[in-house]
C-alpha cells in the first residue's frame, strides 16, 4: 500500500545534464507537484497492478510514475474537494453566483420582449446559459485519474527511445479518497468486491471482443490504419477465394447481431479482429485493447502500427465505503488475468469466504495469506499432464499477481 498526502510529494532531483532537453524523466522530474502545507488535510491511498507484455519497460515506468501523475492532477482540484458542501465551479476563478433558480430562469415571453436579465437586453452583465449541468465532486476525481493515465502514456511515448522503455502493460489502479474507492482499469486485469459473500464487479475487461465495435468503427472511419492488409468487417471464419460472390454471415461496427452479405474481393483480407475468447487478437497480434505503452508495436513483418487501435483511457468505477457497514471478511480483490483465466468470480469469492473466517481476525497477515491461497488455487498442482486445478482443469500458465484489500478500515482512514 502506498499512502500519499497531496502537496507533500516532491519530484526526484536529476543530475543528468541531458535533463535540459526533456520536459520530464522516468524518475518523476518535470511533474509539477506543489509543496503546500495547506493540502496536508487530504490524503489518499493508492494500490496498483501493472501486467507487462513484449517487455517490462512500460510496466516498470508506470509503476514508478503513475501515482505522481495522479497526485499532480488531484492537486489542481484539492481546494474544491476540501469544500464538499459547494458544487465544483464551472469556470475556475469565476465568482460563485448565489442566484436562486427563480431569479436565473426567465419565461419565454420575458426573454422575447427583452426583459432585464434576458440575453442581449440592457442591464445584462454577460451572456450565459440559464441552465448548467450539475457536476459531482467525484466526477472531478474520475477526470483526474483519466487525465493521469493519458499523461502517463504520453510520457512513455516521449521518452521510450531515450530510456529504452519496451513493450506495454495493462494498468489496474485503486485510489481511496474522502471515503470512496476509485477503481480504474485499462486492460484485462480485474477487480471485484466481496461483501457479505456477494460479488460486486468493479471493472470491465477490455479485449478485442469487448471492444469490437469501437475498433471496427475506428477502422471504418480511418481505413488507412489497416494498411490495405485488413478488413474491418467480422466473419465467422476466414473468407476463401472460392466464396467470392456468395452470401456469408458478417458483422459490422453498427451491429450486435449477424446478417448476410455478398462476399467481395476486399473481404478476402485478414479481419481486424480474429479469434474468440482469450485467443481473440487485434491484427493477429495483441489480445488486449487498453493499457499503457505499445507505441512501437507493429503487425508482424509489416509497417502497420497497432497503437492507434489501443486506448490508454481507463474505465473508472466508484464505490462509496461510507454507505455500507463492512466486516473483517469484506474485501476488494485486484488480480491480473492469470488468475481470472482459470477462476470465476464466484470461485474466488467462495475461496475467500472459506479462508478468512479460519484465520485470526486480528492477524494483519491474514489477507496476504488469502492472496497467496488464491495464487496457489489458480496455479494448481503439478501432475503428469501439467499443472492442474480443481476438477482436473488446466492451471494458469500466466503470471499471477493478487491484492486483497480489507474494507473494514475504510471509515478509519478519513
């Protein structure tokens, strides 16, 4: 667990003379972290999992710097967050208006005849809309986390050559702030809450199948990204030349169901999304569609870049800890796809609800032991036919990382 107090995190000094040529470095230099004792009244807790692929560089850099980007974004809104009774101002630096709803709303007739206060009428100080969206404070935190992910990805792009930042990574981050958990996921890792034995999903997985329509629409709008080698349409299988002119099932970006179309020459190209389940790939290369890095990833034996189809934007879900009473067995579980490839949410919940009650409730290591138990369940036992888990199923051959975060302490962190 990493605990940060906004306003007290310093950027790391860098003695490298080449720093003058770069706006930021992988050690955190360049991030404008303020030093202001007035911000000490708000702190946040941070957990993260990064699952690297095609090299560990992006995962290592993100593990060291993403929290700094989040702190930087939160510092810009900390004064707003400290005053929870007042909604966020639409424009920073603008005096808040104490006008009530009646004084701000005009009848259509009054507006047409140019009454004072109507747009364009004498005495109107400035033109503005009479209705504004009500923005919740938690939406500012969500926006801060989303912006931090984008800035982290841009930093990797800028500095990947200088610092040899290889590959890409998925990112699963949890921020605890002012009584709420913000779970941000970009990739195929997963977070769930187990409360009173109930499973509450806290993330979605972003794969070629779950993001098919977004990927197809992008390819449809920008066909040059396909390099004249791929088609954005999806077919149940590869189209064969002998099937040109025949009617075959297909699916486009606007479709959830399937329909028939007459096969043309262009349909013989390799499909943008091919395979199903864990074997689905974008451009026959990568099986995850959101994350950080991968700026140099290309289709095998080609000059086609895949990064335009990959997004660094996380999905952020919010869980209000103050709305519920939590027991010592209520937990938030974060894990990479190596666990979820072989265990269902319900299997994980059953394992946790059976394991934790058998531990001393005052043992601070009980959650670590529970995480280790999950890893062993997913890995299985080595037998004659490889690693096997329950019901003689094949165990996980992927890397497995697990966090188990108790929720009972949530109210005490305020």
